[in-house]
C-alpha cells in the first residue's frame, strides 16, 4: 500500500514538472514534448550526492582520483547552474571521512546544508529520505562513494520506494574496478539506469537554443569536461584568432 501511495504521489508531481519543462520552448521548431519520458531535465528529478569526501576517495581504485573529482565537479556544477533539486550527504564527516571535495564546495559552499549520517545506506537515515521526498520528484539521480556500498544500497532502497533511479557511474567510485563494475551490474539488473557525468550535463541542457544557459554550460564544460572541454576552448580561441587576423 505504501508503494502505491508513493507511486501515485510521484506521478502527480511528475506530470506537473513535465508541464513546466514543456512550457519552455526557446525555438518554435523544437518540441520538448517529443523527448522520451525517461530523459532527465532540470525539473523532473532530484540529485543525491553521497560521501564525496577525502577519506572515502583515498581507497578508490576504479578510476584515477583526478577524473573522479572532475566528474563530481561537473555534476555539482550542472545541478547548480540549472537549479536542480539537490541533496548532499556525508558520513562521519568530522570524525572520519573528512571534507567534501572542493569541486563540490565550489558550487555548494554552505556545509550546514549537508546531511551528515552514521549509516552506510543513506536511505536508512530518515532525514535524507525526507529531503528527497520533499522535492516531490519521481526520478532520482545518484552519485557516490563507494559504488558498491553507499551508492548501491541507496539505489536499491529508493527503487523499492517507487523511484526511477539513475546512477552517474563515473562520478561514483569503488575500491577496485571489479567492485565498481559488479555494483553497477547489480544495480542495472535491479532497474537502475546508468549514465555518465558529461551525459548528465548534456541531457539536462539538451537544446543549444537555450541562450541564457549557453555560456554557463560552455564554461562548466571547459573546466570539468575533459577532452570535450578542451575542444570547446580550442575552437573558441581559434575563431577569435582568425577574426583578429581578418582585421589586419
């Protein structure tokens, strides 16, 4: 009965969120209504970032730490510039795990807004569940450390509570590649949709006619978007140089 009630409530708010998204149409030739229902947009989901902290990162072996930090910054930056409903949670921050990545603090500097837990599974902390539920969104996007513990347990728990769960795989990390991969496999088998950090940004943005977001997206991509960001910086610089050459 609980699942039915939650599902109905989430359905109602999702319809409202989708209506809000469809009202924004910067180009009359483009129709957001034609996008698949499972696609993410700024108004239809909650972002849950779990335990991107120093001590948790020390043991990550599934990818280089600099990549993990960049991807976390890209995700946090995306949520900030698009004002996405976001919950950031830590575990034993003061006594064990340490501070949140600077790449996240850059966008969310107010640490008093973070929810510090003792449970490995965020979904076993009532404050985290309430914070997510209060936004009234049907979709939940998760990124966290470690993939095989905190990300997995929260994802499986949220699915049982009726959420459509997405996991940002490259903004999550495990103590080994096998641990990370097996956790992703287990979550996918349970219904989680895997995405990546750059995919998250571009799926949310989705329309280059959104001129008000054009520069913020480009700047964020240049800073944290890896080769894609370098490409943006390259073409912008080359174009400027060519214009200067034409003026001589």
